[in-house]
C-alpha cells in the first residue's frame, strides 16, 4: 500500500517539477526550497525537522527539512552534486512520519516520528524525495 501511494506522490511531484523547471533554473539552483535550511557538519537536528546527512554518523554536508515540507533532494546542493542518491544518515525530529522515496526503484519507506536511521547497505544513497505520511 505504501508503495502504491508513493507512486502517486512521485507522479504528482514530477508533474509539479516539470511545470516549474524552465528558464529560471539557474536562479533556483542558488536558493534552497521552502522549509529547508543547511546544517553544519555534525550539527544536531533542530526540533520539528527531518535532517539528512551525506555521511554515516550524522556527518558531512547536511540539511534540515521542516515538518510537512515535501522536498526533492535534487534541489539540495552537496559538493558538485546534490543530496539525491547521496544520503546515509537521517534524523526525524518531527512528530510526523516522513516518507523517503527512491524514484529509480519506485519505492518508498516510512521513517517514523522521532526515529533516526543509519542507512542499511541496500538502501544507502537511494533517496530522491522527501514526502510525509498523511
Ligand atoms: Ca534514487
């Protein structure tokens, strides 16, 4: 059931992204999406945020996503690339279940409220979208 719902969510996100992406792409590349703030290496995850870290142990380039904000990790710069397919460590410091979506595999996983996760090898560096359970 979760996977079926996620496919609908992914389709919706892709449709929205297709409408938004256009001549303004270069300007959007600088600004972070709404609800997102950059964290310092190893910074503690703020309250009411879902935090993602490039490296295991909550290290490396990192971002905090406010509860309820759906975000494409492709919009979060990490080095020369982005956070898409590039996250190893998560902290859900919200009261909501986050949904971690892998577009390529068309799969989604829930990350419960106040749950942290060090990615197992099989799902390391796979997430592309953050959604929220409703
Ligand atoms: Ca992926």
